[in-house]
């Protein structure tokens, strides 16, 4: 029986095997304190830090940041904005962490649509300006919760140069099926003739004009995933069943799972296909 937040922190920070269900639930049910927020921020900022969560005894990276990301579902705050987005500013990659981070992006955007979506747009523009290929596409999930007044800015991003994840951005906007987005897609189509981006634009123009009969409207990942975290993670227990680092195991997204980029499509029909 866990008696204190310090005890729960210790379990999350050091457990090597298995999913620490009791400790995660204990922290999810606590009041949101400065101490807890500090732990969440640290976990987000060091999610891929080879030293912060490294076990010398087992010589592996521990999955503690993932556990804190699950705890964060019940402790959403503006203090988490930048640390969460920073997780998409590194070259390292772990599918389970990406999926959980995308889920949190949706939860934060739903709770703080004005403030967080604005931060996300700042983040996207900064990455485009830096001409980076870092996985900032995972924050596009926030666009599902953007208010109408944000769309002039959202649409202006479509015309920026060096936008590595433009096609993914188009898919999210296409899923929203807005009349102003349809007009914008038509305006910029000629700019991308001869490129794959034009194929994406033409497809979503057809979708929004009702010419595609089998189109499945995209939905934010946080609306699709089971809100009970245990139901979602229990089928992944095998990944954490050994003392081998789950970060180094395959643990890949299933072909039929929702794509973590937030497009609303199945993984096999989205990012997996584009990696081929």
C-alpha cells in the first residue's frame, strides 16, 4: 500500500519491470501540487535524456517518463505546455512515448484551446524557420481544437518554405473540412504542381467537395483512445515484462492503430505508407 507521493515517485523513478499501476493511480488521484508539477516537468524535459533516467545496475534507460506522462493526464496545467512540446524537439524516438505525448497534446488543447493552440502554432513556426526535420508533426493534434480566429494564421503556415511536415499538416486540416480551408487549398494548389503535396491537396479538395464517398472523417486521438488508461496499456504489458529496456524493444505501433501524427487515419494508411 502506497502511503505518500514520495513513495510513489520512488516507484516510478526506479521500477524496471512491469507497469506500476498502483503508483500511477496514486499520483493521478492526488491534488495538483507544485512538487508534482515539478516532477512532471522534469520527466517531460528529460524524456530522452540518457542520464536522467538511467539504471546503472541494469544498464538501461528506464520508462519513468512514460509513467509520468500518464499521471499528467489528470494534472493538466499551463506549466506543461513548453516541456511537452520540447519532447518533439529531439531526434530520439519511442513510439509509446510519442503516442502518449500526442494524447496529452489533445487533452491540453481541449482544456486550454486558446492558450495552448497559440503555443503550438509558435512552435510549428519556429521549427519551420529552423528548417528542421524533428518530429514536431506530433503537435498537429492541437489543431482539432483551434478556434475560428486562429485559422488565418493556421492557413498562412501552409505557404511557408522548408515545412518538412507539410503533407501531414494538410491531412489534419483536410480532416476538419472547413470551407475556408477548401478555399485555401485551391489557392495554393498550383504552387505544388508536380509534387506529392499537390496529390494531398487535390485529394482533400475532392473530399471537401463531396467527391470521395469512402472518406472517414478524422478525429482527435484523445477522443478515440479509451479514457481509462489501464484499458489502453494492459495489452502492452508484454513490452515491460522483462528487465530489457522497453525503449530499446520493438514496441512499435500496430499497422491498424491510429497514426500518432494526429491525422485520424490508421498508421498503415498514413505515416507508415509515407515511410515506404
